[in-house]
């Protein structure tokens, strides 16, 4: 299969950090969100609304949350899907013109992602904690120049991912080994400034930090399959808290969606009182479409234990059956094929409170099989039309 072979040749590298204005040409009062387009962009789900309010304050578009909400409700600040600008956005985070992005490259091809701010309050968790504003300023003023100094040479991501898989990462919900390896590699670079030292500390303090570069790396790999006639390999998989959607190789740009399923798992210590499972949100489903995360839980014994109450005994066989090949470097099954999805595919992802109170923990979400069967049907219709 040519599409699978093209995916296998992609070699993503972390090459730079840039603000969204210069990297994407993002201008005006525009915020980018994860997932397919929202049904009503002026009325986003509570976690996204909270993040959007904070972005308005961070940009200086509003003086207080009330003014920010008014701008969002009127459409004066527009919400657009981040995939339209080649950006991967985690959970409920927002990308605004000031946002520092990572740049992942393979030759002349590029994909970007929201640069994480490290430990502590996080915009991606969807709360309205004002301390997040301090973290966003820290990213732009300290982490951006710090990582720019550390990236005096590209960082090869597949080599880190290969080692981390062998150390127990699923590379979606568990990335501690990959993050440790990333920190070790960056520690070999010149880190003479206070900003560079702060960037290194930030990586060391946040066990999931590798996610920020791995999401766009997986997306870049999957897009290598885009545009292959009659091919049902999944090239995008993401959710916005309302709907979850996929795209396939043969039909680029066409979404096949279903209601966003709940993310279920053990609640973490310190979760808000009376937590309720929330719907899947974020662009990180691309990792599961690659073949890791929910399709690669065999690699992460700690997650298998934590998620056992929400898994079926034959989960590993289910996951392997849905994947089209074996990656030549990672040496693990990869490439989710919509035509092979007979039961729900799984996401291994974060849980955010649906009422905007923040992070609840990590869990599993079952992508409805209807999205995949609809994609396959559309592919067949398109094939038949071409032969008429």
C-alpha cells in the first residue's frame, strides 16, 4: 500500500519554537481550538470557553472575564479549528497570535503544536484559574527564548519514541520515559542563559511534556497518507467536546463524526468534588490513530492496571486487528484503518471536567464505530463514482 509506505518514511524532527503570528500568519481576534468545527463557535463547551476567556485576557483583547465572554458570544473573537492552520492543540487549550508553538518538520513539510507551560495550572485543563495567565506569560517570555537556545540542532523524535515504548510508555497517557529522554538530550545542549535553564527545568518537572512534540509528529506522519485514492487509513482523529471526527486518506478534508464519547477512568487525587466523566476533547487522538495510546496499551503495563475496569479482555487483539502495518523504526503495529474497525477504537487520553473545573485524571474513550463505517461507505461511493 503506497499510503502506508509514505507514512513509514516520515522522519519528524523538532526544529524550532515560534509564535503563532509568525509561524501561521495568525492575525486579528482569532483563537484556534482542538477538534472538528464547533456547531456554535460563539457557544463553546465550558472548558473551551474558560480557555478562550483566558486567551482574550492574555492577548489584551479584554480587561476582565465579563468583557471577554461578551466578545466571544458576539463573534468579535472568532473560534476556528486548529487543524485548518496545521496546529495540534491539546484538550481544551486555545492558540492565539501570541501563543508559542513548537515546529515539527520532515524536509519541507511542517506541523505545529501548542507549547506546554510545564507543571502547575494548565490552560489545556479547561479551568478559569487566573494563575494560568502567569504560566502563559512565562511561556512567551521565558520558555520561548529558552527553547530557541536549546534547539541549536533538530531533535529526532522517532528515536526517543522507540526507546520510550520499550520503557513502558503508550506515548499518550504515559510519556514519562519519553520526557526523561527528551530532557537528557536537551541537557547535552548549551544552556547558558537563565531562560534555557528554565526550559530544561520545565521539561524535568512535567512528566507528560513530550506530548507537546509527539502530537504534531504523529499528525505529520499520518498526513503522509493523505490523498491516496480508495485508501481508508485514518489521517486525522480529534474531538471538540461536542463531536469526535475522523478523516481518511482517500477523502482529505471530509469529516466523519459522531457525538463525542465520555472519557472514563480513575479520578486522580485532588480532583474536584463530585466529578463527572466528560466528553473527549483535543487533537491528541492522532496518537491513537497512529497506533499508540488506546491502540498501544500493551506497551504500558501501568496503564493496563489503572484502566482494567474500563477494558475488555481481548483489547490487545482488537487493537492489533485495526492496524495496517508495522512501523519500521518503532517496530510496533501502526496506521489505523477505518475498514478494519469493527468495534469501537479507543483513545487513551486526559479527562477534563465537563463543567470547566479542570483536570479529573486520565482514562479511555471509545470512538463510535459509526464514524469509521460512514467513512468506508463514503470511500466506496467515491470509488464507484470515479468508475462511472
